[in-house]
């Protein structure tokens, strides 16, 4: 696979960033096109499809999935995968809900910090297993997926944290609105997720520490020879993924209110699907957090829309999600590599022309 970033972390596509053949631009525009077509199709099939109520519910659902997908994207870029994010969301959600139920006067900032801390701690464990113990990420996180969920089940002892035991501000969080666009209310949760995605995207693209993730994912051995600390980078990626899953757990409490040990189950599949569909290559070293965010939007639109199509069962919704992952991987292999090769040749030609001048 052609590396998208060189070993100093500088994007290889810098010289052809404005080209229409920039692979990341093509992926993003293609995803936006698919999203528009999907919404148009469901608008015809489903009556009163784009109602204010439906859009509000969609934005709230996207906010949780997109946060987990953003963290998953960071891990996948380093040529790893995190299957435990759903369990991390569940642990963070339950412990945060339990904390708020026991301390109803706790400030929102403290609850958010607690959820982030829980998620980051569990993410560190994953990072150490992969980077230090050298356990393949798919095996390590498959194990911690079960371990984290089992520990939560043992801790909960069959108890459920109910909505009535939570402070009103967390229960009202899903209805919190920053501004309106016509009849549509833009929810605070969605804006928070979008801001985080944009900030992470800018960090990965323009901050050296962020670009090191691409360098490691593009060519791990060459990255080590260039002096990059692979262990530190991998642990940082898993820690960030865990922290974002922890934050998603906090939002999960606000969205559902009643929390039990099954909280977050299945989110790992949605997060991986969003990242891969959003153009994050499973081979590492390529993709963007904004792409993962758009992937989460597409997954959210499909999931929420298919619920309104009575003829489609939950089984087929899961099957469609799995098919999306396969299609995205095949597209990345068949088209993405060709685009990167073409863009690299264009950059070389431009460099030669500049030399002759």
C-alpha cells in the first residue's frame, strides 16, 4: 500500500492537495454523494421522512456513534483495531450513572471528567496489551471486550440505574438545543460530537504528533527506524479511543436514562463500520476523522431510516451494516490504491517539473 504520509509525519499528498484526484477528497465527496442519495431514496419511500422529530432523534443517535467511531479511526490508522469500545461505553455509562445517582449534586464537568477517565484507563490497558505485551490488537481487544463486560456485570449485580434516580440536567441533555434551523433543532450533543471530530481532524492533519499515527500505520518498521516511538503512539491511540468511548458513555446516560449491564452492546460494530465506510483504511496509514464522522452519519441515517420501513427486520438491518463494511473494504482496495498511485505519480511529475524550472 502506498503510504499516505512520510516518516516525518508530513502528508505525501501535500503537493497535490488541491488535485481533484486527492484520494481523501474523492472518498469524502463520494460519501457525501451516497448520503444525499440515501436520504433522497428514503424521502420517497417513507412518509413524512424528514420530520423535525425524526431529525432530532437522528442527531442524538449520531452523536454517540460518531464519538466512538472517531476513537476507532485513530486506532485503525495505526494499523490496529479496537473491538472493546462497546464494552468501554457500557462500563463508563453504568459507572457514571451510578455516580450521578449517588451524588445528584455533582457538577456536569465532574461527571464528564469521570467518564473520560474511566474510558481512558480501559484504553490504556488495551494499549499496553498491544504495544508492550505484543498481543495482536484483534485478540487483545476481543479479550478485553468480554473482560470489561464481565467485570461490569459482576459489579452491577443485576441492578439497573433508573432515570428517576438521576439529576434532571442529565435527563434533559438530549433535549438541549444550541440553535434552530427552520423547524429543526440542532442538539447540543450533536454539536459536541462534531466539534470533537473537527478538532481531531485538524490535529491529525497539521500537528506533528497526530501525523505520527499515519506514519506508523503506513510503514511500522520504517517508522521505528526513523526514530518514532511506536509503543507510545499505539498506547496514545488506544487511550484516546477509550477516552472518546468514555465520553460516549456519558452521552449514552443522557440519551437512555435507564442504564443496565447491556449498555453499549453492539456499538463496536457500528463504530468500525462508520470508520471503514468513512474511508479509514483497514491497512492503516490512511483516512480521516471527518470521514469517520460522515460514516457515522450514514450509518445513523440507514439505521434510523430502516426502523421506519416496516418490511425490514432487525436481522436485515444488521446484515446491511455488515455488507456496508465489506463494500467499503473492497472499494478501498480496488479504488483507493489506484487513486493514491495516480496522485503519487502526479506529485512526482510536478516535482520534476519544478526541478527543471
